[in-house]
């Protein structure tokens, strides 16, 4: 499968991750409230935080799985071509669902870290303003 090797290229900075993320998050349209799209958005935030070195409480295997899933999701080379509108996205949804079901705990841990971090930021800001 070409996905993991591409994923490693993204992880090493040999490919532009921003373009991948734009393609992946743009595919959801207005249905961002859907659980799958929420997981996709969380995965993208996790990758950004990991690549910036801000969040390292995740296994490298999980990071590569997310990258491979995103690469497959936005790749024009699918098991079922996306030109078959409803049927074409079926394999994308299945792959994304499988990746996110395997990473459920990782995503939950990252969401908790985000919440903790944002609460910390608010506390620091209020302390600075008071002082």
C-alpha cells in the first residue's frame, strides 16, 4: 500500500501537510458536526501538534495511521473512484472509520489534552492581566 510510505514522507516534512489537510477537511462541506468529520478535524489538530512538538503522548504508529488514512482519503487513486459520487466515497468513509475506531483512545486523549491546555492558557492570561 502506498499510504504508509506517503505518510512517512509527510511526517519527515518531505511533503506539504497543509495541502493534505486542506483537501481532507474541505471534503466535509457543511457536515462538520458529523462524528467522522469531527474525528478527521481532531486528527488533523493532533498531527499539527505532534509535528510542532507540542503533543507527544501518541504512538508513532498512530501518527502514521492517521497520515496514511488522510493520504488515502484525499488520494484520487481509490478502490472505488470518487467520480461515482455516492459509491465513490464509500471506501473513503470505510477507511476513515477504521482508522478512527482504532485510534479512538488516542483521539480522546488528545481532546483531553487540548481542553487542559486551553484551560491553562486562560488561567495564565488572567494571572498576567491581574498582575
